[in-house]
């Protein structure tokens, strides 16, 4: 069995667990309910028992079901706390420019760069021992010793060949079969996204973005003078009907999505949604930018199929990086641009010549020596546990009427507060007690998520993180009009 | 005396040596002629004797005059070998798109990245012991030991504050007074240029570029869909009359120049040209992108005044980097964007979030510990000597009718061959004997320099470099129709 076969085989598990997740998210299977027995489900779905067991274990890792001894699997997630879909009425009906788009991320990052006593729940990056700092430092020293001067000179603009080969092998597990020459190494996922946008768009062009949306891509669209139209999120991933309506109504030049472990929602598209999106793309000849920055931080153990796995025509531009999984400041990412590969190469060279060789060699060695697999395998269950704890604090400490998407990977949760709570105001007041959070407005090109926030923590859950989260909840309760008991600063 | 005063004081020397350089370049002072005595020139120009002595020593360092014991200074440069100006008739009269622009640089860089036996005279980068590899490797190890995990997380997108402060102090010597907050740290000079262009231009906009021109900026303009109009090079730097005519005739949105140690010519603008260009910029409200990548590789010892020194209105966007002076693959540069600073910050974040922290910290330490000054002071005379040797080989081995600009800094010489010699063909044939060179076409948006090449060498001159240069000359002679004696491969 080749790795590709293995990856394709795994989509059966992924497909089943996605279906079950969706049933849980939408309350079709509700809190405390027993899931069908393994044998029964295997019979009905014509799947092997192994596949069903895998899918159930996966849901257990996602912390939405629990196994009870000799009794079976039970739903653990209360769907009454789930945001169902982005209300369409919230979204701007026609494409518009991003002149007024407001992005706080540079400020949040600048805060993260400074040393201080702010608890950073607003930035999604690995913390503490989840950062493989010792191994990376050792490897860097070793590489400096053995390669010396060759690390200082100019190199191939599209990236170190050995690293591109490693990446080509990594993405096989997401069902992507390409050669090293189809990859451009970039300065993180952000540069991959910028290059993808510059490949596809001219100022004034319309890009359909999933809403809520990763702020970095909105910022790139803003500085490039692009216009946006928002497509709602639904439990299955993306509202494809709304996307198709937008395509029919407007001249949409490209679409931006994050199908696996989205930022900020943590959602994963169902396989049907992935297939459907690729079908739409082919039908309307619409390039789709797939942001895969978080896919390897899936809380489950089975690899996720990429949108690009279903892309026959080279219309998907796959963007990813090691920033979320290894080290943000390494700034190593990559772009698989499909039929736009040649343009992407030229853009990479034109924008910044190339990525520093040192980091490329270190990451290549890190993957080669098994460090990447180990590091990610170590981080996933920790992040999953942290997310459960974080959401427990939200459940306990936030005002009534607060709800969220249950994240299935990554470091963030997307929280909707009662309408009276302004996310900005919450941020400012939280900062006063030493906690930094990301206000919801920045996740929409038109700032529609006024009463939302994104909370995240990229390490082991700590008392300080809990105290901080509860402090934010307490302020939110007070802003919502609930009586606010005294809560200590974190 | 503050550093700024010192920098301003030094412009007198710079001004005088620029005037003399120009007289030598144009043959007003010709080969073998004696320069005026120091006292006489001091009296006539109302300058101190020290200033004149400094200027003469500078010209000696530039290898265009020589001191003869108890006799004075004599011109050493044969201006009959000098390209005077870019013939205006060669240049396209109206702005045009860069659809057909042909840039070989990615290929040249890819060649440079591969290990092999090609002698790389086509890429301008430091070689051998001019790369401070040991010191950088030591510093990197030290920084890894002392800062560890803090190097892996996200940081301030505009760059490490400590590094920005160092840079603010470095540029004082070019007569630029700014604060650290006016600086954006970029992924090399190339990203600074891209950001500057994206700040100023929309697709279809016209940029006036000096011709011959650094290929990287042309590539960036090409991928951004900009149009170009060429402005000729003259011994004083830039043909300002031609620039003004272009501005009056077309809607020029920005201007790109390299006033100090230009790539590919190695020329330095006269102070009058710098002042005049800033005056034109103010008069027409025209932003000017100043590429200062090579300014610290001046063959003379006195710092060069930046164009930005004369910029009162914030119209000059100053781009520079440590790629040419320290290490290409470190990818650390900076942009001082004047009145466009805010936009530049946003673009930097939107394009690639930030520069890797490790390199920023290492470069900051390198400057702090005096390594930068030492490294550059060590490199300059070596590069100056190498250039003299390289040009000697060109003089000896190239066909009759070959001429060039005498470079005053950097690693490159711009060579014009007899009309019969095609630079492309020369490149291909040179590569067959193991020498890589840069064909002239890529230094014009419209490929007008068919019979030109750029030759460069960024280290100590070696027998191999000499043999390689002579081999190129021999092929050129054969292409020009001259009889070709047997020359060994390098």
C-alpha cells in the first residue's frame, strides 16, 4: 500500500467522522445521546468495523463523544452552545471595498513580541514546550557547523530542492500528489496567500471569502485594493449555495477558504463540501485559494484530505506553512499554485528573492529526522485538551446566550457573545486587567462581528490561562448587564 | 560635533571628489594628466586643504588617480574606455508594458545555489572570506543559546526595535536623520522595493527607471503590471532633462534610481544631480524610490550622501539591505518610506507578517559589536582592487571597441561590446566553458542592451576569475569577428 493509497483510504474515516460531527454540531445527535453501535453503523454505511471504530475514536479525540465502558459512545457536546451558521442577513449583500477594514493583528503581534505580563489569548501561536525550541536550536547549530558559508549566499528563489521534496512527501497524507517542482517556498503562509492573490487579482477585483475569515488575507486584499463578498459558514463548512449565488451575481475572480481547522472557527469541511466546492470551481473556472495553515493541528489522529485533493483542473492554490506547527518566526511556508505555478514562481522572486537558506535547511533536517511528526503528534492532544478546558471556562464564566463553534483543530475558538457585548470594548477592558484577546470585527471585511471574539491558547492549559479566560468572561457578563462578581486578575 | 554634523561636513569632500570623478570620466582630465595642486585647488574652490587631500585620497582609492612621490596626483583612468551616456536614441520614447521583459536572474541565482564548477561572474554577491561567516555563525549560536524560545514566536511586524534603532544610526552617515519608527525591516532590499512600488502604483501606472537598471525592480514592475519609461545614465548620474521631459509628456507615477554605486554601472550621482532630482521630485510631487543596496560598498572611504538626505518633503522611499554587505541569504533589508511610512508598514505585514527574528537579532548584535563596520571596511578595498583587476582583464582580453563605466563601488562592471557581439550568445558560449555572466538585455525593461554584459566578482581576485574573464573576452572577440587565439578554460 503506497502512502497515497493510505491517504485515500483514510478519507472513509474522515468522511464518516465528518458526518457524525455535523450531526452533533447541529443537534441531530444531542447531548447524552448514544451513538449507533459500531456493528450497526458498519452494516448501514457498508463500511468496515475498523473504519467505524477509527471514526468513533476520532470523535473521542475531538472531545465531542465519550466512550462508556461496555456501553458504547455518547455525545458529550451540548449543541445548544453551538453557532449553527453565519446569519446571512448579517453579511453585506454586494461586493465592497475594504477601505474601512480594521485589522488589529499587527498590534496584537507587536504586543506578542514585547516582553511583559500580558496574557496573550488573542494570538494563535504555539507556546512553551509545544515549540520544539531545543531541537530546532540544536539543528541550527549543527547546520551552521556543517554547512557554514553556503548558508549565506544566494540560492534558488523557489526554495531549497531538498525541502521542496520533503514538503511534496508531507502533503501526500492530505491526498495531494505533486512533484517538488510544483512547490514554491515562501515566507510563511502569509506570503503564499499574497502571492496567490497577486497571481489572480487586479485592484478592484472581487474575491469571495468565507466569513468569519482569517484577518491576514483580508489585510492583503485591503492593501491590494481588492473587493470582497462574504460567504457564510455552516456546520458542513461553507454555504455553497450562497457562494454560487455570489458567483452568478458578481464577477468573482477568486475564492478564499480554510477547509481544515479554520481560523477562527476551528471547523473542518465535510468531504461533500470539499467535493462540491471543487465542482463549483471547475464549473465557473474559479480559482480557489486554500489556506491550510492549521491542517496538521487537527485534534483527531487521521490526516485530513485537502480541498486540493479533489482538484482535477489545477484551480486550487494550496497555501501552508510551518508557522502554526513549528515556529512562527521561522517564516517558512509554501505554495502549490496548480496551473498558476509559473506566475507564482516569478512573483516569489519579484517580491523577496527567496526565503533565508538557514531556516530552509533547518526545517528540512527537522522533517528528515522525524522531528516534525513527533512535534505535531505531541502538540495535537495537548491543544485538544486545552481547547476543551478553554471552552469549559467559557461555558462557566461567560454570560448566558454565549455560543461558539466546537473547534476540531488549531488553537482558536470563535465565541459569539450576547448582542449587548461589544468585542472592542471587551478587548480594551480585558487589556486593562492584563489579558489580550482578538475582537470579532477583524474577522470580517466589513466588521460585521461586533459581538464576537476569538480566544486562543497554543500551549498546555494553565491556571493563569483559566483565570484570564474567566476574567474576560466576567467583564463580558458585566457588559451584557449580568451582575458581575469579583474576579481576580490573572 | 554630532554624527549628523560629521556626515554633512563630509559632503564637501564627496562633492569635490564627485566633480573630479566626472572630469576624469568625461576626459576633461585625461589619462596621465596632473591634477591641480592641493593648495591651488583649495584656494580656487574655497575649501580647506584637508578636504582637498581627502578628495584626492578618495580618487586614489577609486583607482582613477595615482599619487607620485613629491610630484602630485595623476589621472590613471583612460576615458577613451568610458561609456559616456546611454544614447537616448536607444531608449524607447514612450512608456510601455513589460510583457516581453526578459529576466535571467532567477536562473542565475538558481545556478549560484547549486554546487558545481561554474565560475559565477553573473551574480553580484560577496564571496569567500568577504562573507563574515565565522562571526555570523558564532553570533547565531550565541543568540540561540541566550534567547532560545523567544526567537520562535511572532514579533513586531515592522521589525525588532533594537535593530531599527541600529539602522537609524547607520544611515546617519548618509545624511539621513530619522527615528527607528520610520523604518520597516524587510526581507532584503527586494521586498523593500516591492513594497515601495505597491505603495505608489496600480497596474498600468508608469514608472521612470534609470537605464541601465537593476533587473529585480523591473521584474517586480512586470509582475505588478506596471509600465516603464527609461531615463538615460550620464556621467553625473541621471539625465535630469530627460526625466523632466518624460514627466511632462507622461503621467509618471514614480521614479526608480540607484544614486550610489548603481547596479550595474557602479556610478555615483554628483551632489548636484542628487539635489536636482529632489527638486524635480518636489516640483512634480513625484515619489522617488532610492535603491541604496550598494552604498556601503563604496570604493572610497568617505560615506556617500543619500538622495534622501536632500529630500525635505518625504518623497524619497529609501530601500537598502544587508544582502550585498553581509550575507545575501540572511534576507534582512529595510525601507524608509517617508510620507508613505504608514502604508509601507501595512504592506509589510500583509505581504509576509515579518522577517525571521533570528536573523534580525543576529544582525543587530553584529552591528552592535562592530562587526558590520569591520566587515565593510575589510571588503571595500578588496572589492576596489578586484574591480581594477577585472577591468584590466577586460582591457587586455576583450575585442577592440569594448568600453565601460568605471565603477565607484559595488561588485559589478557594465561592459559595452562591439555591436556585432550578442550578449545572450556570449553568455551561452561562456557557460559552455564554465563561466556564468549576466547578459545586458535584462538591464532594460525593453531589452535594448543587446551588446552589453554585466561582469562581477565579490571576492579577492583569483587566477581562476582572471582566466574566466579572459575566456569570456576571447569568445567576445571571436563573436566580434576578431581572430581568436586559444584560451584555456578557467
